[in-house]
């Protein structure tokens, strides 16, 4: 059909499933009953923050807009694990300094299932750049291959109590842990600051991981997954805890040391690799291409600082049985739009889900007004900021973006296909409106829309039904229906 005729057909499409199905861009939801009941709406724009508005109603389609968004709940994709942030040394310290009653309120808001419901959080195996001091769990001026000096005592002061508190509030809390550096004596430079991993340290380092998992579990905090190394391909010029891991080193370590050791010990903790930027998609494919490493790797951990999220789709297409997890990215507390960049983050999240990620975990959950404690060179902010003097809590734009997902999309939900109808309106291209759809385990549906452009009316088409919604400039909307 010529393009001009096709557009005319779309505009004149009748309100029947069969007629709509003629267009490849308008899926017929014929196998499932049509939507019933009102569509609940929550919006963030101008002075509104995840505020519930008047419900919308589905109506029979009489015409299809050229830039309509077609929903196809029957075309499901990846299963959602959840949302969260990093519970770093810095974050746990900041939270520990809040008075008890107020801390209970803050933690309840962040983790309780009927509130933000954060349920996929990151911890650090030793110090990160967001720590009060540089430390590992085996501090020794000389090599200690028997790990006689291993201790998690540092974490018992305020890190483990915060983790236990979070999991008490949300028993579904999935924790994954990442090292920024092995102990210095395992590395070529003898320091946890920068440097590279030494191959002869692989065996004791695998046992170091196991001792960490066992010690945390004994203290009431089971860890569900580990990454081999945070940001495998940079030593950050020796300015912070970091470690270089060559691709062949990570393969060897997982294939011959960490994977077999965890399996032999009966530890169910999953192993994720890479834990860095999209531009390392070739490395991810290379590591998964080794059969004996593939056996132990659950998935790839991704950061979004360099490259495009489509890299996750490249890896998924090559290895569809392996999962993608988005494990780091956060706001800058010094940025003028720290509290209002919710649309940017929602658009980012929509792009992540469009490319097969199962979870989104931000960087620090909480920092102070200066973006500290911090022993590294990078300026970041928390999902929330806690003022040192007053303990006042400020919520970031990222926090409000998260609310549009974590308050509505449940673990086990599946992403479903959402498509722009008109030319150039596909996600991530010309359209200022991005979108993501989810079907929850209870059968309810969620669609998140982010409009980074001027005010716009958008039409959603679902089989023979549609609804229209006005999207103010720079806004995020969540729609939910049964």
C-alpha cells in the first residue's frame, strides 16, 4: 500500500478489531477481552508530583491519529525484577544519622510495598568512591592468601543495620553487591586505589567473595547476586577504589574460580559481569560466547554513561536467555534541575525497558546536600538528599520518575510492546513522547508516558478502543487499568 494511501486508511479506520488489524502498526488484541473500567492517571509536571487526576475512559475508535501510540499487551517481552538504588557506605551513613523516628519515616517511604517499594538495591563489597574511608574486607600490608585477616566489622556499624531495616520493610528486597577493588595485596600496585587485578590472586579472591556472602548471611543479610567488578575497564587514574580487569581475566575468574566455588558451596547467588557502559556490548558478547563461562553467568550489568541502550538489545539478540540489569546512574545534586529533571529520567527509563533490561538501580539512594560522603573525584547526588544540619529531605527528579514505575509495576510484570504509528514516531527517535507498557502478575496494565517536548495531545489505541490524554510540556504520566 502506498504511504499516502496508508495514512488515509489509518485516519478512516473503523472501530473494529478486524479493520484495525489491517495496519501492521495497529495490533488487534483479539485474543484477550477488551479493557474494562476506568483508567487511573497519575501525573508529574509543574507543581504536581505523582498526583492522581481524573480517570479516563476507553472509547471505540473512530479515527486513528497519525502519531497515535499502539498498545499490544499480547506481545510480551522481559519480566521485571524491580527498581532501586545503591545502599553505599555513604548512603547508609547518611541514613544512620537521621533521628530514629524520622529515619523510620524515610525508610518506610523508600522501601514499604505500599509506598516507593524499592526492591532491587546495590551494596558494595568494601569501599566505593562513595565511602567515608578506603577499605577492603582483608586489610593487610602483606599478602594474606589464607584470608586470616578477613572481617566485615566495618559494615556492622551502620551498613548492615540499614540493609536489615530495608529488608524488614520490604521482604522482597533483592540485593546485589559489587566490589570497586579487591584488597590491595591482590593487585599489581598494592593499593585498592586504581591498579589492575593479578591473575595469581584469582583463587583467594573467589574465596573472598564466598566469605563475604557467608558473613553477610550470618549477620542477617543474604545477597542475591554479585558482579565481578564495578566498571571493569577503568582504574580512574588511581583517584578512588577501582581495578582494571581484562576481558580474558573476567572470563577466567568466572569460569574457573568464582562460578565453580559458589556452585560447590551450594550458594545460589547469581553472577553478573561487565557492570559498565553500553559501549562494552562487544565485551559482553565475547564473555557469553565462552561456553564454560556462559554456564555461570546469569546476565550483564549495564551502566548508561557512555553509548546507547540499544547495545542491550544487541546482546539480548545474541544471547536471549541471559538477562540485562541496569545497575548505575544517578543525578547531580549541584545541577540546577536536580529536583525537576523527572522527564529526562522517565525517558531514560523507557529507553532502558525498550531494550530488554529487567531492573533499574540508581546510584546512591541518599547523600547530603554536598553530595557527600565521597572519597572519589565525581560529583553525584542521591535519589534523596538529607541536609546535614536540619535533616530535611529533598526528593530528586529521579525520585519522582521512579515513583511512576515502582508504585505501579510489580515484580514479575512483563513489558509489552508499545509502538508509535506514524513515521518517525518510534521510541528514541523523532517523537518527544516516549512510552513503556507493563502487564502486572495480577492482570492489571500500566503505561508510562514521558513528554520532553511542548504540550501535546496523545492518543493510545488498544484493539478497537482508544483514549486521548493531554500531556503538558515536560511531564510524566502513569496510566493504570484492570
